[in-house]
């Protein structure tokens, strides 16, 4: 890439940019300028431009008035030839299209962020950036490890765009709904991967500032964020905080949708889990039983949400001493999960750990050890993942008990 540091200050950089973009326009690449300014809306992290541009969202934008039906590749190639972007391949990012990324020199990035045209059409550019990101992750479940490669490359840009959009006092409905949707999805990914501090830093300020956006804490979009805030507290072990926050979300969602609405059920489950994790088994059991029944009515017995709630109920039964019943339930859950999902998903491995615990409680140590070793055999290159580490620790404890027997 052309070195624009040193003697090239902001004024000269702006002049060079203008001349370069004029040159590309003269060569028939008039869309190179809005494309470069669009890239400036993202983070300084490598931009997975192939994934984002292949969503084709730019074709519907008024920013791209020239050759909307054409390929964007020529414009990107022109930007690279003039040293305005640096195209390279990311390593270890998964799918082929994710490995194609581009970067800009920090001085070019900073100059573009102050560009008058970008500022004048701020909402147009950021609406397009949001649309690209949401479309790129539309089929990528943040809780599923198979989707994490795309979330890994998208998250720095999601965080930057959420921060930028919500920092403006005049952010209106046009951007507010998609930016809150992106914030929630990104928060879910951060929670699923154990990045609880970044998740809290993303989500908590949104709740605190929601009234400045013209919406209250009981607005559906903010309730979705508050649900994730409760999950962060739950995973951090701040169980009383989680219980209080999630119950407030349950009440507000029930008032909007009813107690058996899917969104309300999700919060009811997490609220019951906050009680469960405080070892208030007797109190948690009827709550989880009710949620399980409602989930089966809403989704059926094998839906992913139903499976998660049934696992929580089985854990309560185990701690209440209903060990044989818990074991039978856990085995049934595993049969379904093995049939419908990869054996290495975190929730499936959590069920394996619960099953092993139920076997240990019944002094079936050989069987418990076998269950754990079978699951660990699937670890592959994910042996260091938190859930596999927990399985290894559980296995180590069983071996120690057997050696001491």
C-alpha cells in the first residue's frame, strides 16, 4: 500500500484521496468513491469485503447510482491499484470467502471519517452498513460454534457501527431498530464465547441511554437487550442481579405478549436458571416444569429451546435426589441432540456432563467415565474449548475417586 504517513498530513491526504477517486471515476468506476466511504464506516480491523458485498445490499442504495447491476470487484481492484486499500488473506478464519479482507491506512481511514459527503449522508451510509452486516449473519446462530468464524470477523465492525450510530443524539427510527438488532445478536455471540466483559460494555450503556433515543426500558427492542444483560449477569455468577433483571423482563414481556410467548418463555427460563444456580432447587423445579410444558406447546418436544429448558429441569431433578428420573431425561435429550445437532455443541457437551454426574450419583463410575471419554474423543482441535475442559475436569475427578476407592 502507498505510504501516506510522514510528510502526508490530513490536508494532503484529503487532496490525494480526491484526485485518486476522480481518476477512478474517469476510468468508469464512479462507485469506487461511495464504496471507499462505506468501508470507512467499519472498524479499522480487516474488513471481510467479499462476504459483505456479496449480500448485494448496496444495489438498492441511492449512494450507488452508477452501474448498480455490475460487479463491485472492478471498483475494489481500482482502489487497491491506487493504494487506497490493501487486500490480503486472513488466516484461520474458516470459509474461503471469509479469508478475503481489506484494510486501509489509519490516516486514510481518519480522513474519510471526516469526509463532508459521508457526514452529509451519514444515515444512508450507516443504514447500508447495518443492512450488510445483518444480512451477512442472517443465518449464523450466535450460539452455534459452527457460526463463530463469521461472527469472529464481523464483531469488530458490529461493535464500531453500534457505537458510532448510538453516539449520535439524533439517531432516529430508521437506524435505531437495525442497530439494536445488531447489538443484541453481537451480544449473544460475545456471551456464547465467554467474552462477558465486552458483552456488558456493549449492552449496558444501551439500556442506560435508551430514553435518550426516545424509547423506554420496556420497549420491545430494549427488553431484548435487557434479556442479554440478564444473561451476562447469570454467566458471571451475579445471580441475584440476574434474577432481578430477568424477572423484570419477564413481567414486561408478559404484559406485551403474554406468559407463553416465545420471547417471554426465553426470559422465564433464564430467570428460573438464576434461581437454580443459587441452589434453590425446590423453588426452581415448578418454574422450569411450567416453562418446559409451555415450550413443548409452542415449539414441540425437539425444538432447540425446548431441549435447553428440559436440560435445566433435569438438572434440578438431579439435585432434588430424583436421580434415576434425571438420568432417563438426560439420555432422552442426548438421543435427540445427537440426531439433530453436532455432538460438539456446547449445550450438548453440557448435557453429557450432567448425565455423567447423574451416573456418579448412582455409583456408576465405569459408565460415567465411558460417557465422558466418548464425548472427549470428539474434541479434535477444540480440546481447549471451555466445555471440553469442563468434561476433562469431570473425568479427572472420577479417575481420582476410583483410584482412592
